[in-house]
């Protein structure tokens, strides 16, 4: 196996050790704070290792750890029933369970599935696969140049044949906050029989979510998006909603997602949720300030930059996505790595393939504009000094790459 990380390390050594490291690639995998790591370790060392489905002491300890996590998650989204919280192993798995589980249950030949053009690929690809397999018609809602769907157009599509509507609360790449409460009202006012799924992986802890008031049937959460351990996903399943599990196996605690639950990581996720909701308003205000400082610094000091998605309150507080024209995004990620700044280019789901993000194409970006996109995902663990260091590096780095770029 070619060890590309070793090559990059040698490049960094030749370039000189950077004075600072700043990790902005929290879309793909993020920093896990010590409190969360300690919670996972504590589970292994003090709580136990039992299978939560088994009725001996160690099994009951594991079950209690899982149920405790269900209770705190339920509380944060306004669910009064912890049994509505289903653990999977990722947000992708939760989206698959929501989409596939609904379509396998309904099996309505000629039924319609509505998704937006900028959904996560775990929604889009799953919807397309099962629609083709089971004979559904899939309708992909277009978005405007900021990423918003047209609610009036959605209204015209809602009829007796619509089985499922799946629309994100917050987009994972461009940070647009959909008018999710209005979307939910429009769908449910049309028919309570329509299953409404919302992917809230990038919204959880950043915008208010109350599933009771929202009326949503299914809602996705992902641990690693909130600085929790990778390997934990959540699907809120409203009581009374029936899903057919797309994978089969031996049931443990979760009848909808067979297999033994990863209790240590779920215990760590519980701690991450506690941290996330300690002082929500203060955290969001702080991160929004960092976001705006980064946006202002980029737009005021670098020419030929496009903002992907809206600015201001229509954008989630932790998202900065811009396209640097006349330069490849992959080249920017390597260049910034040499200076200790870690970002992602384009869609995380296609980062090993030189194809522009489907999200950026959906908002009208040309291929050459999308190729230069860079995503900075901020957290409460970033500092003003991190932002200022990044802004001290970016103009020179982009300028150097443009001089050697093949773009005309």
C-alpha cells in the first residue's frame, strides 16, 4: 500500500514545521474532546462489556447505558418517548433505514418519492435505488442559487401518490438552513399519510428542533457531526411509524437495525450530546462570530471568490464554503496542509474522485467554479487565533497556486 500520509509528512518536513495546526475538516471527521474519549474509556474499564440483549448483570448494565443515551437524545429533540430513538452506526445508515424502510413497507407501485437536489448522497442514492427496485417515481426538487427549495413548487407536487418526502434541515456542504418548519407544515397539511423524513445531521445542536411541534416522522442525527465518536447514528422514528428493516439479522435492542449495538461509542456519544447542549446560545454565537470573521477575511483579501450558499442568518453558524476561481480545490487542500491547515474540497462523498460536488452543480455553479470549492467547518474548539492564522496564510497560498495553475 502506498503511504500517501508519509509523502505529505515529508513534504511538510521539507517545507518546515508550521507554527500552528488548524483542523477545519469537521464535515468528514472531527476532533473528539477528552471528556468524550474518557466516557468511552470509562465504559470499557468500569461499566462493562456485556451484550445489551442478554439478561445477566453485564447485559443489563449495557442496556442501561444505551437507554440512558436514548433518554438524553429524546429530550434534546422534544421527544417524550426514548423508544422513538433508534441507534445505527452512522448517519448514512440512519438515512438508509429511513428511506429504504419506508419504501419497503409501503411498496406502492407508481408511488412518488420527493427529495431535494442537494440531499446527502446517502439519501439521494438510496432513494434512487429503491425507487428503481420497487417501481416508485422519484421527483428531485431543484434549488435556487443559494440552495433553497421552492415551497410553492413543492405544494404543487404533493398529491395522493406521494409516499415519502425527504428534505434536509441544513445542507452539509453549503450550510443553507431550509425553511424546515414551513416545509413540514405544508407536507403534513396535505396528508398525514405522507411520511416526512428530515436529515438533521448538520442541524442538530445548531438550529432548534422539536419533533413534536415539527410533526416530522423520521429524523437523522450523526455522532461525528457533533464531535462525538464515529460509529454512532440516530434515527428518530415517530411512534406508530412502521419501517421494514433493509438489513436482516439477529435483533438486539434495536429491532429496526439488527446486530449488537456499539455500546461504548454510544456512551461516548451521550457525553458529546451533553457537551453540545450545555450552553447552546453561547456556543452558536461564538462560532458564528468566527464564521463571519473568516468570511470577511477571505472576501476582503482575496479576489475572484464565490460564496457557496447564503450569508447571514440563513446559513448555519459553523459553515464556510467558498470557491477560489482559477485553482483546483485538491491543490488548495495540499497547499494548506503544508501550513498546518486542514480543509476539504468539494463533496466529502466524492473526494477521491475528481468530479464536482452535486450540491454545487445544483445551485448553478459551473464545473470550473465547483472544482475550486473549499469547505471550512468550525466548532467551539476553534479560536480567533486559528482564524487569524488561516487568514494570514490563505491569500499567499491561493496567489501562488494561481500562478502555477493550468486554469485560463
